C-alpha cells in the first residue's frame, strides 16, 4: 500500500483499486496501534483513532483535498500517484 504522507507519527496510505469496500474516496491512516479508513471529506469510515489525531487528519485532508482526489482518481485506475507534502 503506497504511502501518501507522514506527519506527527501519522502515516497516510492509499490502496490501488480500493473503491469497493467503502464506496467513496478514502485513504487509510495508521497511528501507533490504531488503524482507520477516512473519507477524503473527513468522515471516519472504519476503525478508530484518538480524537486529537483524527482532528489532525481531518484538517490535513481539508487542506489537501484536491491532491487527495487526484491521487484517488489515479489509485482506482491502478496508476501510481506521488506523495503529498504535509507542509504545503
């Protein structure tokens, strides 16, 4: 599963052709022992994260919404996508 971004020990990944299970554009988040699927719109779809980390992820997703949708569109087609710079 390719990594999209990493910040504050939070790892964001996106799976190729992963449009069946959650039926909406999303990414996967890993933090310590926590795992979650989060919609590009910030909705927690599966799993769990501590509240502070979920808020960070939701804010990050809002800032990088266009880049996330571009990565999603490539991922569902099985096309490689680049990393997202967390500082932009």
